[in-house]
């Protein structure tokens, strides 16, 4: 029931690896083009019948990076509502202290269970909008175009009357 350490004599967790680690296959001797071997790593947690993070992947600096707190960023699997509905969240720290309600950063981006990307908020503000950005200042989004020619920057919006992605149908009068 103890901890296992690699390159450490006093592991701090069930598996504590000090140094670099590689997961997956580098090369399979004699493998032809018909063999596919994806590298799969599972981070599994346990969160049943309630909402919340069920798995977290932390990216952190060492304690020697400065200060007594370990600066982290994280990617989290979140259980939402029913057992099989999930979201993916991205957390970052803005300061050198461990801020936020969870003590390890603030949520910056969420991909919800319907594939909508939410930035600046955690719940959809629009039923069918795939990209939603919310902000409490006057600069919600900025787009920059840099080009060494006479063309101006542009932001393009397109519409097709066809309901199949990638298939175009001419827009008709009175379409909005």
C-alpha cells in the first residue's frame, strides 16, 4: 500500500517519477504499414452521481521555479449532469499565488458536452452558437492581420442555405 518512486528515495504519491517519462510506442520492429498502434494513456478518477472534476492533468513548474507555491496549469475532465455527459476545461494561473476557488488557477476555456467552446464563462449563453466569448470589459475579442502587401485585414462570415457542412447552396432573397 506504499508509494513507488523512480529517481527518488521518498516518493510523494502512489507513483512519483522524478525526471522525464515517455508513454507510448516509439518503434515496432518489423511492423508493416497495416499495423496501427495508437498510444493510449488514461487518467481515471471517480465522480459518480454528482457534477465535478473526475480527472486532472497538471502541468507545473518545480518548487525551485520561485516561491513556495508551485505554478500550475491544468486540463480537466468534468462530469456534467448524467453519468456519461462530460466537458473538458482548461485552467491557468495569472499570479504567483495559488488563486481561484480551487486554489490552483481559474477556468479559462471549456469545451462542453455539445462541443461548444466557451471562453470567459462556464455555461452556454446561446443554444446553437459553437464559439462563445464573454467578457466584462469593452474588449471582448480582437483580431489582428499582419501582411506585407496592400491587402487590408478582413474577417469573413459566410452562410449557405444547405444544412450539410461543406456543401454550399446559394443564399436566397430575405435570408439573414
